[in-house]
């Protein structure tokens, strides 16, 4: 028994040692990365935090007020930014070089093998071109010619004869169903095609007229293949495969089981596969979108910006910590129940207010007493909630928002929050929905979730179809399926509960790592500047990580946050750039909460 115990102890010691080693290695790597970031920050004169760039001197000046300034100016002037993707873009889009233009304007027979290789290497930046065999690429490099058009110029017109096939080298174009293409400039959600895509194959392959109008949204460069070369180089065979893939994708889906092959072919002709990079926003506001999104490859996530201050679970959680940490450590109290303080709404989905109306998504008045009774009641929570939270004052510092995953979309699936009411109203307008049928379709238990969500690519190929086109081809069975597959998403309060649980686990993990290993210190001779300001820097790092620091607030003016949010920036998903009223403008984005310590121990609820 003693021998067994000893060997067990030895094994545990060994495991512990190897875990320590691993943790040490990870910490060393982390240190090296920090040094690298620090040096990069010094070189660029700016500061990074993950994807977020922070100015070193935050001001209240809004970058949105200065839209005419270039993004470069925005950075150099240190204007407070929450997230500016332009920082990660090259300053200038790569356009077709002069030398390549000169070659691409020559006739095919005048191009030397070297010219052809040069054009091919330039065209390798076009994703749809890269897919072809080397042989095909060289053939195309010999025959393509260069064209450049400005914003508003129609490239192909719906109903016209098609004589060319186009690759987009730079710029953006829009595909519309109106003949003059003007709707693209007014449509809040036009179908846009970017660099790397191609179009104009349908009319050539099928011998039909153009099925859409394509218009330039900005200066755009094209490499064009004319009809003769298109068939001579057997490009038709390659593009036929793409059409076939889209058709087969739809044919395989249960949603389209009632559709004829002809309808599905038409649908396949009216869409393209978009390759979306990781973290690319596909739909900014699902409550507004009039498109249906299918995923053919990879994965997309549906995210919801949850305002924690509107979630009873968060308020209760704060209150519990507040009680443990002593009076007024986090919250202040009026000492009495507040009955009539204004709360503008509730974020939980599908709940009805006393008047029977659907409660809209909005914010409470920060820094004032909040009628928690009201919030609890609207979230369908027991009275005990409101009893616990009576007279609570939530300071402005604690008004925080967090993006939480509400759903994932995998290959063969589509976003289930499709605007079926819109489809139904279109069918009704066209007289395709007879009254008896309408009655059988009336949704009962699972209405469409009206909340605003964001669809983000995790590295996915998607197909985006306008609901107008979809409705043109859809039958009543499809509508019924769309409705039956519409399931309710969790309420904001439920999401908040999951977030608090996950946050607890994250804090535990980070404590464990800290306990197992201390960060290897940097050599003071090598990094004297880092040693000097070590305290400040650590403080800043903690601040910059988007973590809400609880329990460190000394004064009302103390900064809790470092993920600055532009007070005038629209909430993600909102199209209107009108500033919110002052009560709605100050929500801060976080991704974690640092749970306070009591006598050196975490207060874990
Ligand atoms: N919904 C759509 N999304 C992307 N591309 C489209 C869409 N509809 C049509 N197209 C392209 O626009 C082109 C218009 O001319 P074609 O009909 O020859 O070929 C068409 C397709 O290549």
C-alpha cells in the first residue's frame, strides 16, 4: 500500500512538473509577444489591444464627425476609436500597374511569353482566377484585356445580349434587378461584388440575355474575356461546374424539396458564392436584412450585443458581490424602493409588456435609480428578484455590453431568422397567398426574433439571395418550412447567465495559470524602459484588455473601462448614424469581468 502510495505521489509530482514546464514555456512566449507588441507600438507611435487600437490620449472627439478625413489622418491625430478596421487595411488598394495595363491593351498575338507570364502573375490576386489550372491561366493571360470604369457606370445591363465575361481586379460593383442599376445606389443592402470575383457567365453559358444589371460603386478595374475567347479557351466548362455546384447545393436542401429543377436553376443563376474571411461581418443587422444567407463551407456565428445593465441576472450578480464587499463598494443605494424611475424597455425577446405591445430593445438611464422590479417583471422573473434589488443605483461605469454567440450556421444551413413576414406580404401583394392559407400559416408560439444580431464569418463560403428573388420563385410549402424552422433564440438574460458562468471559469483558469507560474521577468539591462514604467504598464495592460475591473473603484471618476466606445457611434446593426440620446450613448464593450477578491480570495458566485 505504501509502495503504491509512493509511486502515485511520484507520478503526480512528475505530472505537476511537466505542467509547470508547459506553463513556464507559455508564459515565456507571452512575454516575448508582449515585447514584440511593445516595440511595434513604439515604432508606430500607437497602441494595440487585440483588434482594437487605442489612442494614448483619449478625447471625446468623434471620428464619425470627421468622415471626410482619411483613415490615416484619423490615426495620427489620436482620435478615440473603438474599432477601426481601416487600420489593418493597406492604405491603397493594389491597382493594375501601368506596365501591366500596357500589355493587357495589346492584341493577343502581340503578347510575348514573358508578357503572358507577367499578366498571369498580376491576375493571381483574383481569387476566381486562381482556381483554374496553370494552362487555363496562361491561356486567359494571353487574351484578357483591361478596362477601367468610374462610379455609376453600368457594365452589363439586364435584358441585353451578353458578349463578355469579367474579372474584377479592384473596386466594388453592385448587382441589381432594375435595368438602369440606380437602385444599387439607394438600396441599404445592395448585392456587392469585390475584387477577386467574376461575373457575366450566365448569358454566355446559357445563350440568354443578361439576368441582372451590374454597376460600378466606385472606380473599378476589370479584366475582360470576350465571347470567342471564352469558348475557345474552354472557360465555359469551368464556369459550368460552378453553376452546377450551386444548383446541387440547393437541390440537396430540404427547404427546396418542393421546387422544380427549373426554379432551382434560375436561383443558381442569380447568386454567387462569396468567400468571407474570418471575422468578416456578413450581416450587420439581422432585424433589418432582406436577404437570406446560406453557408456552403466553413462556419458563421450569430452574435448578439447584450446590454448587461438590462439583465436582471447581472444586476443580481452585482448586488451579491456588493453585499460581500461591504457598503457602497460597487453600487450605491437609495435605501428605498424606487417605483417610478424610467426604464425604457427590456431586451428579452418575445415578452409582452402590460399593454400587450412587444417590448423594444433600449437602455436604462445610467447613474440613476433603476426600477429593477420592472426589469425583473418584464423578464418573467420571480418577485424575489426585485425584492433583492430594491433601491439599487447602477453607476454609469457599470453599464456594459458584451457580444455573445447566440447561434452558429454550418454548411447546408441558413440563418433561421429570415424575414418571413416580408415574404408573406410579397406573396399576398402578388395574390399568391389566398386568405384560407394565410390563416393556417399564422405563427403562434415562435415568432421571428425581432432583436438585432450580427452574422460574422468564421472563415465561410456563403450564398446571399435577395428575398425579392427568393419570393418570386418560392411556393407556399417553402414559406411553411421557413416558419416551422424558426426557433426562438435565448433571451438576453439567459445569455447573460451563460456569460457570467463562462466568465467565472475564465477567471479560475487565469488564477490557476498565475498560481502555477509567475511571468518570467525581463532582463533589466535589455529592457530598461519596461522596468521603469512597469507598474504603470501593468495597470494599463489590465485596463486595456476589455475586462471590467470590479471592486477597484475609489471615486466616481475612476476609470473602469478601456474599451472606448464612441458615444456617437451607432449600435452595431443600426444603419442610422444619428447619435443616440445621452442615455444610450455610453455603453462600453467588454469581454470579461474581473471578479473581486475578499481577503485574497475570489468571491465566486
Ligand atoms: N444575385 C447575384 N449575385 C451575384 N451575381 C449575380 C447575381 N445575379 C446575377 N449575377 C451575375 O450578374 C451577371 C449579369 O449578367 P449574366 O446574366 O451574364 O451573369 C450574371 C451573373 O454573373
